[in-house]
C-alpha cells in the first residue's frame, strides 16, 4: 500500500460474502478477489497490485460489524460512472441517485449494494 495516500484501505461489511463478491465483480468487471479469511472473519480483498500505486480494501463478513446505510461511504474510481451504474440493478443492487455532476470534480452516482451498503461511483467524465 502507498503510505503517502490519505486513504489506503477500506472495508465493506457484508452478511453474505459470496453474494457481495459476485455483485462487485459483476458491477466493476475486475479480476478475482483475494481470500484473506480465517476462522473468525471472512475477508475477500479487491484485486490490487502489491507493487502499484493503488488503494484497495476488502469485503468483510463478521459477527462484530454489520452492513447498512449510515456507515462509511466508499467512492470507486470509474472512467465513466454511468457504465458501472448500468450494471448495479441487474446485479441485485439499487440506484439511490443516478449520475450527477459535481462541478469541476466530475460526476458521481450513489448506489446500494446487495448487502444494504451505500457506495459511490466517481468519474471525471
């Protein structure tokens, strides 16, 4: 992870790790997740380059933390967030606020995943 970035890891809490992984794989069409689970916690990390300048995180299924609206809102970087937005509902999620402009900083979309978490999609175009 890059120590110079303000954010270098995030966790999205889920109740069904397999369903959540399938949702994120299908919406973002990225490679395979990395299993980091042990007996107390199930974790699947988003694909990342260990030597790259990137930020990553994981889906986490654990009894101590539950998913839902009102927790952390993670924004995923997209080339055009309308493309990922088009995949949300067909993969079991819900569009909360369709793509809208945020001035010179581009565009965002707010969606809900299959676990009830809110996520943001961000793009410059």
